C-alpha cells in the first residue's frame, strides 16, 4: 500500500487560510474561534505533527500576529460586547417582570376583596328590598272606611 505524497504548498495554503479566518473572526472548523495554536491546527484541518514538523514558521507567524492584535479578533470582541449588553438588558427585563408579577398578585387580591364586598352589598340591598316599609300601602289595598 503506497502512501499519498504530501503537498507541502497545499498544507501551507490551508494553514495560512486558517490563520486568516481565525484572525478575522470567521472560523469554519474551530468551535470557539480563540486565537491559539490548537485552534489554528483545528481550523486548518491538518494533523498536529504535520503543522509542527513542516510549518512551525507559520504557527510562529500566527502567534506574532495574535500578539499584535491583543489576542481578540474585532468581530469576536463586538459579539462579546453585544452579548454583554443583551445579558444586561435581559437582567433588567427579568427584574421588571418580577415587579409586574408582584403588582399582579396585589391587584388580584384587591379584585377578590372588592368582589366579595360587592357581593355582600348586593345581598344587603336585596334584604332591604324584602323589608316591608311602614307607612306605605299598596294602591289596590284600601283602608276600611275610605
């Protein structure tokens, strides 16, 4: 069984392209997009021994470029800032929702109490209507001698 010949130029192109994608914050294979040698190797799709054996200079170049740009691609920094802002907004909304829940509980209690009072007032009114009033008479009922 013969082994396929390695194409060193293709490997260099793959490693260089992987470095560019990571530095731009647009990785294809890297899950985290971190600017590390391990992520560079993952992004390139090459084996570690191949990268460090034949292309150590490209790894060193990548590390120097990372150091020059403070180790965080601008697109990742933007996403991180946006994530932080969204988390803060979410926390504020959670607090507001909790306050609204408390208001709803209070209003529910007030509505229940007012409903009970209304029911009692209606019962009292109905009872008052059943009481015969003194001094009033029905037009159909005549008093004797009139």
